C-alpha cells in the first residue's frame, strides 16, 4: 500500500457519496413503511443519478474539497472509477421513464410508486371479472404491484376466491423487504408467471410491517409469538403468518384452498422464473384434484 495522502482522502470522499446514496435507500424504506410519499421512484432515481454524476466529476478533479490535494493529472484508477460512476448514472436514466433498472431491484422504491411509465415491461394485463370490487380494502394506503390487482385484507380476498372458485396466493410481504421487491421486479414480470397469478389465482398481499393501518377492536388480540397485541395490520398479518404457517420471514408464498391449508409446500424467494411458474402450476393441479 502506498503512504497515506491525497488518494486516501479521495477514497473517504467517494465512500461519503456511497454512504449518502445508501442513506437515501433506507430513508425511502421508511417512506414506504409510513406512507409519507416523499420518495417516489423518480425522485429516488434522480437523486442517485446526481450523486453518481457528482462522484464521477469529483474523481476527474473538477470538484475539490478543503482537505483534497491538487490533482495535476487524472491517473488510470481515477479515470476508471470515474467512467464507472458516469456509466452507472447513465444506466439509471431510462428508469425515469419506467425502465426496470434491474440492478436496483429491491433498492429503489417499487415500480408502483412511479408516475410515468412508457411500457408494462411485458406483464400480461390483469383480467378482472365483473364481480371484482372497484375498490379493495386498504387500497388507499397500500399500492398493488404494477400489472396486478391484489386484495390486502385476508377475509375480503378469501370471500372473493370462494365466489369465483379459485385458489388463493397468499403473499406475505413487506414495505422494506428487498427480496419481495426483487421477486416482483424480476420474476412476476415474466409473461407466464404474471398470467398464472392474474388468471388462475386470487392474489392476497399481506404486509407484515405496515404500522399505519390500525386494526378494529374486534381483531386485536395478544400474540403469544410476538409477545404483544396485534394493534396494526402489520402485526396482525405477522402473527397470522407465524401461527398458521410457522414462519416470520418475507416473502413467503402460500398456495392455498379456501380453507387456507397449503396445497403444496410453502415457498420463499425463488428467482428462477421457470421454477416459480412450475410451483404455481403445481398448486393449481393440487387445487383441481382436491
């Protein structure tokens, strides 16, 4: 290692840029959980683009802070990392118009917070029957993944599933769950997977970390597993997940009949699109043979 000097201060400044970017990620997670709606996907991407553009400019020596040494020339490592920083910033630009930006899946806010999207990214449009409610419970606070029409209340979704005679896909998810967003961004966008979810199942998304939606008095009970009362929707769903299915991790996918008994083994995140489609088909087969 060379002696400490200006190069070490440059590393500290670059780490500061990265720390600022990651701080925005955790702030956006809090924004989602508490429904502040400050950091939509576009706002997040713009801030990250600016941060990485500034880091690239800094590495080229065009921005100088008080403890920086003079940069008489741009070394090869500096040029390499500057190009890398500019390239990543440019890579994020199409995301402002709805491009998936897969590298940021799970880090950036979900696509359903974006206001302007040019395409559906290949998702099969959801087909709803005439019996599907125009507005589902909690939809004023919870947003559906792009291209899907889920229920957010277990009883409401189960009643609809009984009416249309379809099995349910219980998606135990969370606002701050990275793998949940990655599954929606990378797997659920597959045409076959989205078709199976939209046409063959009734999707019920149960958020395990929502603290804003309060439960009615008749639903509040003491959870022996959580060691607390289920005063909000998140704790109620988490207690139900842990009590009924023996898990408190998200995502958890449960393919179930109208008795909520799993048709096949429950599954967590699976980023193999074909394997996940096969999993959905196995639940359908079990439901039809039940």
